[in-house]
C-alpha cells in the first residue's frame, strides 16, 4: 500500500465572472508555488460534472488533489509558512476564502482495479 497521502481542496472562484482568472491563477501561480514545498509531489485539478436530472447542485465547482509524502501536519505547516512568507502567493487570489473545504486523506487499502 502507498504511504502517500492526498490533500484534497474544494473551492470556487470569488465570483462566476472571475472563473477564467481563478483558473489561470490556480494553474499558473498557486499550484507551481505549492509544488515547490517539501513533501508536495504532484497536483491535479478537477471541475464538477453535474449529472442530468440530479437533485441540487454541488457546493463546490472545483477540486484540487495534491499527492504528498510525509507527515500531513508538517506539509500543512509548510504551506502556512509559505503563505506567511509570500512564497505561496494568495494576495488578490480570485478564490472565495469563505467557501473552501480541505482535508488530508490517507489510504486504508491498496489501489483496487478491475480485472
């Protein structure tokens, strides 16, 4: 089983009109900044794909999955320190800070694939 942990972040642009700016900032600024930190191995972004006829819309439009190695507390401290120092740039980010959800996820099984 992998010893890597996933750091999953759900978020939205600050306004729908700033969605293109949000995506540009996330992919061109934020992810490259975070990938420079110790323990952060990779990142991949996703956009929700609503199902036809499904009740209600999801709260979040975007999800970013970071693969990390090592202690999640140390990685989170590194991210916080990076934000504090300006190495992880957040000033003026077109991100809705009141509407973010994030958590670290540790595998409980190995990857199970179809035969």
